[in-house]
C-alpha cells in the first residue's frame, strides 16, 4: 500500500473493500465508544493508536468540542416511474429552496442497497414524474449536478412527517443490511434535517460526555443538515443549511482568547464555523445556506483540531482535512489506518487531528 501526492490534492491510496464497516459497532460486539481512534498531531508529525473512550484524556481542560446537533432523517423512498420501473429516490434536502424545490438523487433498487447511476445512464430528465408512497409524487425540474436534480414534491404533509412514515435510512452497498434509523442518530441529535448521519459524533455516549465535562472540556452545538453524498461521485460540496447560534459563536471566541483549542466534531462543523468566521478568525452567529468549500489554500480560521471519520481517497473532504492537519500528517494517518486495518465509513473508526 502506498500513499502519494496527486495533482488535485487527494490521496493516491488503496483502501481494501474489507475495511468498510458493514454494521454498527454495537452489532460487532463493541460499545459505540469502543471503536478505534488514530490520533495525529500536526506540529510533531506523530501518531498514536487509541480507542474512542480515551478521548477525554487526550483533550485539555478549557478545550472546546463543537458538535453537530442535526438528526438523521429516513431519507430513502421507494418510487415508480411512469413505465412502471421501480426507482429509489434519496431526498437530499428536507426543506425546499425559495422556489419550492428539493434536491433529490435517483438510484436503481437492488436486492440490497440502491445502486448509483453513472453519468449518462440515469433515467432522470426534466419533467419526469415519480410516484411515491401514500399518493405523493416528485417531478424533476432541472439538473443540479449529473447526479442531483431539483424536484417539485407533492406530499400529503410536512416532509419530515412524510419521511417518518414512508422512508428508511439511506444505505450504501458496503452496509450489510437495513438498520433502523436509531442506528444513524448521534447522542447530540435534536434537530431533524440530515439526509446522511453526521457520523463523526456517532461514538459519543452519555458517559463520554459526562467524562469530558468532568475533565473541564466544553461542548457546544451548531446545526448543519447534511445532503446526500454518494460515495461513488466524489463531488465538491454543494449548498447545505446551517445555524451557528450566538452562544456557540461567543464560546468559541472565549475559548480561543483564553488559549484553549477548538476541536470540530466532523467536517460539517468545520464548514459551519468557517462560514461565519472573519479573516481574523472572529465568529458571528448566523444561519442560512452555505456553499463554502475549504481548501488548503484557504486554510481554516476558527478551528484548531478535527475529529472525523475515514474518507474515500478521492473524496473532496480530504482538501478540508489537509487544511486542518497539513499534507504530511494526513498522508501518515491514512497510511497507518490502512496498515492498521482501521474501518471506513459511517459505522467505522475515527481520526483525531490535533495541532500538537
């Protein structure tokens, strides 16, 4: 296995299929906080292998963890095309845009998870009507990317209530079966809206949070509702809805002014905080839609560290990770993760990136 630099800033690394986490930790005989955690430190370019329940001892009193409190929706719906063909519709935005449109992805149903349509092979076209359960329907209006389409939904009630009745959790082919939506919720989930789980926070338990508080580590929320990010597409991030409340913006300012470190729990938190950060790093509370793409050239202004899952080698999120950790540490972490047989994806292991 090798890791090397590639021109677009992503990693030339091979992740064997057997390193995909096929089931939640609880189904593998572990507790949520029993998964593995590789810790990397940027200043010293050092790594160590830990377990997630050791997180409190790796942070300092006065550090701040910022978490995403978005709850995961059962955003996968069965549908049918006008010719009777069955289709899977993944709803990427639960709240419509100002024109009343939602973002959706069409996928081909199989005996297991729904399959990605490569460019040029999807039945999607403007004006296509898709019949949905309960007398609902979706009409595609215009493409957003080759994968995502704007759609006008006609539902018998609010989208979140409708999904709760007819939807199920989005599942990709590496997951061994359908798991209940509770398996895709984090301990911080209070604001329904994400199509896919903000999975970096999945290992937290009430016990972990209590031990962090006893250690003097602070925890504060933001909200960012994730869209559908199919693992096959490797697209740049698109617009997502967020909120950074005044209390969190103020606490970030307080912690940084006192020499504490701000550690984002997940790339969604980095995106939300950096959206409201001035060039000098000062934060302002705000809510709306963010289209921010974080690259190594832009860097990060409000975040000192990051807890994240393991991303596909071609994923655009790696540019954000490089902005936080630096290229040398990122390459070292991914090399050690593959060699050490860490598990990938939403039910997998995690990577804690600290400045020192």
